[in-house]
């Protein structure tokens, strides 16, 4: 069994799933659309918002103005690349914006790349709190 440990690796496994199966390997990833959908954070947010799952307040692309962003989110805010091809646009994998000035500078620096990022309110606490919030939403059977 081969498990994807990153979006890029999941994308690779998804695109080569049939060939890997022919080689006797079992990639633990769906082929085609499901993997592409979940590797695109904007599309993933759209899907998750249609399900009874608790997720942090989010925007699927960065608004053009500070006021527009704050109409949807509060500080601190985490900005993430939309997908692995967009990762090179950030200095780090994720960027925390803790002040209005941080947001202003980020929007000025990336004003022509708003579609390359998603933004979410930061959940207070350790990483485990974020996972629990994401996974503990109501589910149906």
C-alpha cells in the first residue's frame, strides 16, 4: 500500500494509479477527479461547505480589499496556497496574518494572485484542536 504524504504526491499517485496497480502496487488514493478536487483547497472548501461538517470561516480566494476580507474573516488569518502548483508564491507553506498591517502588506504583495490562495480564520490552540474541529462535525450514516 502506498500512502500519499503531500498534495503533490497524492496528485502523482492519482495520475499514475492504473500503472501502479499493474505493477502490483496499491496506491491509497482515488484516481482522477476526487484527488484533483481535494488537492484544490478552493474546490475542497466549496465541497465542505455543502456538507454538515464544521470548518473554520474561510474564503476560497483573497478579496481585493482589506474591508472585503474582514467582512468574511477575523484575525488571525492563515493564508494557504490553493494547491501545490501555487506553493512557490509564498515564502512559507502557510502564512499567518496577525494584524491589519500584515493583511495590507500581503494583499499589496500578492494583489494580482488572489485566485492562488485561500484564507481561513486561525483556530486557537494546538494543531490537534484544528484537526478535532474539522473531524468532529456532524456526520450522517
